[in-house]
């Protein structure tokens, strides 16, 4: 649906303003009424007249039918409440990934309300969302990390991501000054009892929205192994386990269960059970490397909303019941 401005010379300035705000800028009628000091009835009359006079056109992208079917199947065949898929328009995964990030950003803005608390994970998906999000107004929200962080890389520094997202939204952020992993369970417990850490994580547990990346477990600089130095024993334990993915730095198996408890014991952040208690949990992932991780996350009921692309979703659906 779009405002057809091919005949703008015959349209008065107020009508152009109302139609541009409503159909091109996605501003609600009530917000238009407040911003332009018009009565709600006046705004409604202008929009209804625009329909009658042919100033508004409807355009259907029938090519999205397959995506809609996949979205419905994902909801039907998993514990998801909603699936949002962007088109896989390019053979370049970087292009498709950016579209997924933009889709996730738009989804967040559609559901964000003043007073919300958002907790975020690290990861390239969340970093991409933060980069592309373009709010049209400021939000009175608080953004907090869901885990400790790893210094040195923009996408693993969750404090930086929380701060930048809050700044873009016009809200505030809180920082969790702790590493992602402690050296031992005892050290982790000490960190969790420190007032600065405890307050942030308590707020994260009561968040209205969780934004989380879905991680792969594979060798290489973009995998779980890059999140912390590991001993040979720990690395062998991870490789020998049946883990398929990572969520908030918890390793999870095909069934969506934690698979290496000895590493969870050192993790500074929300537990998977704590994550599941957050009302709106948005998981973002795309690419062939994320097919198995997405399956494990869906099987574990860790997210309420999946934002991905058509190609990834199609592959997930093929193996979801395996």
C-alpha cells in the first residue's frame, strides 16, 4: 500500500502531509492528529477521501506467498508464536543477512513501547540490527546486557551493543562489567553477587523483550570457540558433545537442552530457563551455518519470534522433525 503522489499539484499541502506521514512514514492516525494539531476525525476524513479519490494504491507482492507459507509452517511445527522471513534475494549471504537485520529492526520498532526493558546478547546478528535500526521517534526504554562480554570485537562487546541501541532509541542503558566466562564456578558466583552485576542481571530477568543471536558451534573466528580461551580438555569436551548451537553462550543439543554443564557453571549471564520467562524473545539468524542451531533453539522453546530469511527457514523446516 502506498501514497500515489503522481498528482500532488492538485492536492493541498495538509493532505499531502497527512498521506505522506501515514503511508510513507508509517505514522499512526492518532500520532498524526497530535503532531499536526488536528482532530482524529479530520485525519480519518482526509485518509478516507484519499482512498475515494485514487490517491492511494495497493500493491501486492505475490512472490512473498512462499515466505508466508513458510512462516505459518514454522509457527505450526514449533513453539514459535511468530516467524518473520525476509526474501533471499541474492547469492551473496552478506546482502541477505542485512535484509534480515533490517527486518528484525522493523519488527522491534513495531512492538516497542515506552517503559520497556530490552535485554540483548552479543553476536553479529544483534550488531547488524543495531547498525541498521532507524527509529522515527525517541523511546523511553532501558537496554541491558543479558550476559557478560568479550572485549576486543564490536559484536562480542555486549555493553557496547546495549549502549549503542539505547542511544539510537533515545533511551538509557546499563552496563554489565564482567567477563562472559569466569575462571571457575566459584569466581562466577562471586561476580553474580556483586551489586553492579546483580542489579543488571535482575533487570534483564524482568525484561519485556530479549534480542538474541543464534550461534553456531564450529571451528573458526566466528564460532563459539572464539568467545573464550579453552583448554584442550574443554575443547575436546565441546567437540565430543552433541551440541548443535549456542544461545547466550550456552551450548545446546538438538533437543534444545544444555549440553556442557561444566561451561555453563562458569557463565556470567542469564540461564536458559530465565530467558524463557521473558515475554517476547526475538531470535535472529540467517545462513546455512545457522540451520542446525535454529532447529535446536526451536526445539528448546527458547524464542517466541524467529527472524530469518526464506532459504534458511526452508532448510530448517526440512529437518525440524528429524
